[in-house]
């Protein structure tokens, strides 16, 4: 079609940001987690995803209150990692372009969104 | 900073395409696979990822030759799924915008890239 | 210690059965699932795990009622796969030994257990 | 059949050991790993699996030489975690019973095996 085009640099970098979020979530969802093991898991998530191309920084916060509540409600003394226990920020860069994206719970769904695009020229 | 902005619709959809690729790859990497079970795994990958928001179509092709070669070279009669056995196309849509992205091997690395962006106005 | 010993054949086969359950659960937990994609995912789970050594048969049943209830309660039109949507039976064999193991929900926890050991001589 | 029976305590504990190995391997296989991020990933693997029932201790060693060789041979500055980079020991306990199991590479295949069973009475 006439309006079909290749992506510009900002679009490609947004795609990269999405890859990191999908990777982080689906690599680690299901991991057994308790309060005592939350920090090591968060650190491993950050450092492993930071290996991926263009990935500048990953910040994983475990929502400890939510985690403790789920463990108290559950049948075991740990739970499986899922989005309700996470807040994640990922920064990707390419040259002078930077994309900041975030995952946080939104009405029960772990919503992943781009917060800001910076640098370059929009549409260039 | 002065040039920081929120994403436009095309950038957000490219982010969505990336999420699907990261999900598909890291949910299923490591799955035991042989020639006989390749089709059912490919179908499950397609149908599960198509559940995600904005995801219009997922096409997973198993590279059978590569798979058979790896099994012949290996110590077991199956291998673990990894990028060298896959070619994937994902189409995401949002209103009149469409993004087509692809994963294929590029010099030994499973490269994920946007092929085309269609519709909307660039930068709008 | 004086009472330390190597495993007998039945113990080794029970270990194999456990490997299959851990694999099945943690490979696929987190996969996006809806009613329409439940069958293909169950089939892929069965066929992929059956590739593993000594694995004679894997039967995965998706608990459709539970799945539909969770989707109705949730914010999206799919959910992530977890134990509450699954009933699984795995049969492993080694020579004339057979172990049948099962996973089903038990007071909110996906309990994995050996049901029967057959053949061989106990402790031999 | 006449020789069908329920598992004894040692067999059930060997099953538990297997679950831990399948979980560890298939939860984390595919994770992006480089030398710098190897330690945090190993720690997270240990601490998360130790949450599971009966799990007394998990020791994960990353085979650094093998990892560095793979990265040097590869197209990126990281690789995906797989068995060739791992040596794992898992100890599970139930009352006075203890099972020690290990995973290490054996002719190119990540072989998981029980090393020792201790305590209890065999076949009891």
C-alpha cells in the first residue's frame, strides 16, 4: 500500500523497549518468590535484561505489601511471581534517542506503557 | 528536558509489537522440541500470543532442517527451543495503524525488527 | 554417613517424574490463555514434555470453568496460565517400572503427587 | 494390577527433588546472561527454588569459562542461559530423609541425577 513505510529511529527504539518488557515479564513470571528472596530476584531481573541491546537501565521494585498479603492469603509460604507484585522502569537508548517505559498495575492488569521519548526529531 | 515528549500512536504500537516478541521468545525458549512436536508448539505459540492486546496475527515457522540437524548433532532425541529454530512474523493493529515485525536469524543472532509501519500520519 | 546410599530404580524414576512436572509447570506458567487457545496450549504442553526421557504419556486438561470465571473477573479477555487452570497426569516408565503422577488443586495450591508405582521390586 | 502401590517416603522425596530441577531449569533457561550478571542470576535461582516445599539447599555454579567461550563465539555480548553453563546441586529433606541431586553436563546433555538417599528405611 502507498502509505507503507519502514520504521523511523524512534519507532525502532520503542519496539526495543517493548522487547525488554515482554522478556522480563515472561522470563520470570511463575518464579517462586517470598519476601526473603524478593531482592535477589529483582536484582537478577534487572541485570539480565540490561544485557539486551540498547538497554540502558532496568529498575525492578517488588511491591512488598502486595507480596506479603498474597502469601498470607495463600496455601504456601511463597507465591509465583506475577505482575501484581512488580513495578518496572526500563530505559533504552540509541544514539541521542531515549525511551523510558514503565509497567505498573492498572485496574488489575499489569499495564506496560511508554512514558517519554526524548531526542532525535519526531518522525525522523 | 525540553525535547521530552509522550509517544505518538505509531510509537506506542511499535512498543506493543516489541512486547509480543519478547513474550513469545522468552515464554517458550527452552521448551523440549522434536520434529513430531514442532507443529503443536508453533500453533500454541501463535494462538497464545494472539491473545495479547492489539495482536492481529502471529505466524511461527519452525525451521525443520535446522531442528533436525541439531537433534542429529545432540545427545538426546529432542532439543530445547531457541531462536535458531524459528521464524516469526507478528502483526499488530490499532485503529488504522498497522505494524508488521519479524524475527529471523542474522549471523547467529535471532534478530527482531519492524518491517513496516502503515497508516496514520508519521509523527502524529 | 553410614546410611547414605545411591537411589534404586524406583526412586530414580520418581525423580524423573518430578522433573517432568517442574518442567511442564514452569515452562508454561505465565502463557497468555483464553478459552479459544486452551486446546492448542494443552496439546503443545503434552507433546513437548513427552519428548523428555522416560516420559510415556502426558495428559493436560484445562479447567475451562475456572478459566472462564477468571477471564470474566479480570481486566483483559485472557489470563496468564497458572496451576488453578490445570489438571495434569504424567506417566513415566523405565523397563518394567511405571510411575503415575498427578497435579491438581488442593486448597488453592497446585499439588503434585505420585499416585502409583508399579513393577520392579520395592527397594530394589 | 496387583503390584501397583502408593509411593514410599523416599520415592516421594525423590519426586520432590525432580520437581525442583525441572523448575529451576525451565524457569530460567533462556535468560540473558553475561559474566557480569552471572552471580546475581545464580543467587536468584538458588533463593527462589529454596522457597519450594522440602527444599533445604540449592547451589548454582555458573561455568564461567564455558560462558565466556560462548559469548566470544556469539554475535552478541551475552547469551541465553542453558544447561551447558550450569552445575547445580539440590538437597531436599523430609523428616530424617535427605535426597541430594545434581545436574551437570554429560556428553553435551544436562544430566540430572540423584546422588544419594539418606535416612529412613529403604522401601519404607
